[in-house]
C-alpha cells in the first residue's frame, strides 16, 4: 500500500488536508503535519521519519511553498532518497507557472490541480495506482488552529521550532550526514550553503581548472545577488572613495563606471541603480564587504555556492541560453541583479554565471589545485593577481562555467567586474 508524505507551506494547509482526506478515502496512507507527529517527537525527527516511511512524496507547489525553507529542504531530502530508489517525488502544481518552478523540480512532470481539482486527484491516483470511485458528499471535518491539536505537550525543542514557524521565524532544514538538521536563521539578502564536500574544478575546461578534486567547506552564507550601484553609492557617501593599493576603491573617472559623483555625493547613473557595480577594485570590494560586516568569499566558497555538490557545468545544470544568464550575445551590457531567476544555483544564488565577473578573496595561481588543501582552502599565501569568477556579459559560454577561473591585478577596475559578499 502507498504511503504519501504531503509537503506544503503553512498557508496551504487547508488544501493539503483536503487532499489528505481524499487520499485516505481511497485507501492511501498519508503522512502530514501536524497529525502524523508523535507525542513528544521533535519536528525535525518527525519529518525525517515520515520521509523514511513513505513510498511517495507529494509537494504542493504554490507561491508560498516556493518561499518556504521547510518545503525546499523536505524536497531536497526526498530527491536524495529518490536517487537511491527509496521514494517517488510528485510535484503538484496549484498556483505556479512552469517558469516559476525551482530548478530542483523543473525536470519533473507536474500534476495540475487547477482549474479542476477532481481531474488532478484522478491523475494523482493513477500515479499511485489506486482507483477513484464516486464518493458521497462528506462535510469536511472541523479543524482547530494549525499545530494546536497535539494530544500531549511536546518537548521544549519542538515547541520552540513550531513556534518559530508560526510566528515567521527563520528556521531552516538541511541534509547533513544524511540527516535533517536545524540551520542558523536566514540573513537578509543572503543564501545559506551547508557544510560538506563538493566537486571543484573541471576536466572540460582550461588546465587552471584541473585536477578535479573534492573539497570540504564549513557552512557559510553568500549574497543572493551581486552588489549593486546603489549599495556602493551609499557606502561611498559614508566612507568616501578612498585610495588603497595605489588606486581608488571605485574608478569613478572611467566612462564605464555606472556611479557619478558631484560635490562629494555619489549616486547611480539613471536606470542603473539595481545593476551590479563595475569599475571596482579588489580593495574596494573588500572594503565594502567589511563595511557591511561581511567578507569576500573564498574561491572554493564561490564555486560551491555556484554549482552545488553534483559538479554541474552551470548553476542550473547543463546547457546555457539568455534566459538563464547574461553573457555574450545577450544584449551587450549588464542587467539588473536577479533578473535571470531561471539561472539560480542549487542554493538560490543568482547571476553566478555572467552579468559581471566577481572578485573573491584568494590570490590567483594557475596551478593551485595541484597543492590546494582538501578542507577550507584559502588560496596561495601570496601573489600578484586576485581571483575573479563567473564570467560577464562580455564573455562567451566557456568563460561563464561555474568552474572557470581567472585572475586580475587587485587594483584593476573594469566595466565587467563586480563582486558579492559572504559570511
């Protein structure tokens, strides 16, 4: 008999429970929160158990679900189990368009419940190999407030976790050591990259990307998008355009610079506020990150955030077009940050292929991978150039691959180099 785990956002509970009731009437066992949580069982352990006991996982896709860290991480765990033949993942499209579906689920055939719920239920029943028979109208059961019907007082940790969810607290789940783990709270404008190993380098690219090797990194955060002109203008208005390394932080005099200065005040050129900053030196990028309480990412951190743990060529997988990245042939200029959502990395970082090259913390060494550390590498101890990553609007597809690496003098600001920060 099938057991179906239903993953849904809190705001979609009414629909999810209607679906659960209908599946149960068809003889399908259902795992759904909070009913399926055992008295005293922690929230995380309950979800882990539910997925382990289920033959299918239905994920209810709505705008709220796309923003839910719970739904995202439950889906990640289920897909990891699916790859081992332990469960089948079934995305259920309720109020989302095909282009809104996250990369994690974009290759799946959706079961649509709009506009006809009964048609969707019949389709789902076919997948589950159960028969839909006409039912007498049944009044839906009265339900109390979400998460208030546990028969006994759960452990303090579970209460805190559920309370955080109910009041909008930022609680996340991740796969760590094959288990679900509670992650630190979300940081505005940043995405979380959990600790673990990933594949770094490529056999398909330049010799500087070789040898392919496995790297372990501690957990970190990285900016979801590249730093914009308006953000850097605010920084310069407070700190001034200081000189460091023999150059100013921003090459304000270059015609390619998208920030202007008048009377000591800096502002973006018209129409470019939300474009990535360019003409910024490595020193300027580092100074901005420090000003915000962050730092530049290491080269290894940048690559993991861009490609995930499966060794993808691009942040979204394989193949490239102008819907996914801003590179050569896609307009000949920068575009507003975040305007290519189809190009999101596995962790949700945007514009990590194209738009602008991005400074990272490391010194550049063409042969560094031969001797680099296996755990938390920080780059060579010294050098003449700093690493840049990601390619730009000016570059061809080979240069916007996640593994591609290059170096520039740290005082070298140009019209296709920017940055993002990490913590």
